[in-house]
C-alpha cells in the first residue's frame, strides 16, 4: 500500500482482518473470524500483523485469538486515506470506499471509531431476564477453581440438569461474543471421553468442549 508512509504494505486478507477486528471491537478467536468473515488469521498473514505491532495474538489456547493493538487501531482508522493494494479486487476497493465515507461521517459527528464500534453493555434488567445465561454463569462459578479457569462443558451440562439443549447451545454461542468468555475445543481429541464429545457445542466449523469466564 503506497498512499501514506504510516500504513504498511498489507495484503487484502490482512486488511480484512484489521477491519473485522475494528468493527467487532473485541478479541476474536479464529473460529469467530471464520464464522463472521469466512477466514482465519493464521500463518504469514498473522505473523506479519503481529510483527508490525498491529495485532496481538494469544496462543495460550486453541483456537488462537486476536485483537487490535493501539497501533492497529491507528492504522485501520487511516486505511481510507491509502491506495488500495494492487492485488486487491473490487471487494477490497469497495471496502476502501466504505471506510472513506465512514471516516467522513464520524469526523462530522466528532465521534471516534472506537466509540462508534464499542459494544454496549446490556441493561441490568435484560441481563436479569436472561435466565439461561445466569444459570450457565452460576454453574461455571460452582465448578471453576478460580475466575478464568477452564471447565468442561460435560460437567457444566450436568449442573444445568434438564435445561433445553438447544437453548443452552444458543446461549453459549451468544456468550462467547462477550468480553472475558472463551469456549474452545480440546486440542488432543483422543483424550476426550464419550460424555465430553456428546456435550460439545459447535461454533463455526469446530466442536468446542471447554468454557472459561474471566473478568470482562
């Protein structure tokens, strides 16, 4: 990319990753990226964004998760002012047009990108009404040795008793979008018991077996 010295030379896939991380305004796992945008951030694309200081990648669990750094936010805010990459096709050029118009509108409103894309906290009344999520969180905290510890979904489902499976799965898929909530597959699938496999929740294209809830 040659429009400004402040923006490194990025591929269309790297640009897409930055934009998705901006509009979601939160840490995303590769499973979530796949579900939201149809791709994962791995290999050379991931390595380059990390090396440039635009993305932080947490490799302590699978699937890996990514979030924008302060520098990443600065760069993605300025993408509209840069020339699209020569390898970019119509979709990339359309994205740059959208970013340009977005920047103009936010500038007129005197609103930052971070504020515009910030995820609003659910009102307390709505949280109280979400009985299933409350039951999941209560069961987790009974099982977890400390906040953020991993708990198997099989043990969690045992605590939830006769709660509807479809409702629990849908709630888990919504919860994983919240700060502090992670749901991951077990890397060594040979270690899984039959009850662990049966308790898995499918998110994107992966079966997931463990839940962690840490500080938001």
